């Protein structure tokens, strides 16, 4: 069930990106990461992180148990569009989301 929801969010992100709606693409990519994080935490029998997708991304950024590329992807994905001229900012939120999700799936046996 969760995998389907994650894939729906990623598909919505891709559709928004094709429509040149970058803001919506980022929001959908962030939600996909939040869903994957919830599934990952549940499989580890850890309490869920309270808050929206941005809170999930900030947790990943600050948790040094995540590899640096994953933390950097979370940082890029959480940077607001209003700060896109400043580093770090992702021009491919879907790729960053997929990177984070793949890592979460790899560490828990599947989300």
C-alpha cells in the first residue's frame, strides 16, 4: 500500500515537472520521501516523526547516521523555491527524492 502511494506521488511529481509546475513537483517529491520515511520508521519499530514532509527532510539532514549524499539530497529538496538562487537547491527534486527513498528501502528491506 505504501509503495503504491509513494509511486503515485512520484508520478504526480513527474507530471507536474512536465507541465513546468516546479513547485508542485517539489511538493509531491517531498511527500513521497515523507511516506517512505514513515514506512522505514515503522519497519524499524521506531516512533514516527511528527510533522509534515519538510520536518521529515530536516530530520534526515541532521541525522549523521545517514550517508552524506542522502543528507545533501534532503537539504536540496527542503530548500524553498524562494531561495533557489542560493545553494543548495535541486533542479531535479524527483532524482533527489528517489535517491533518499532508495536508501531508505535499502536499509529496511523495502518501504
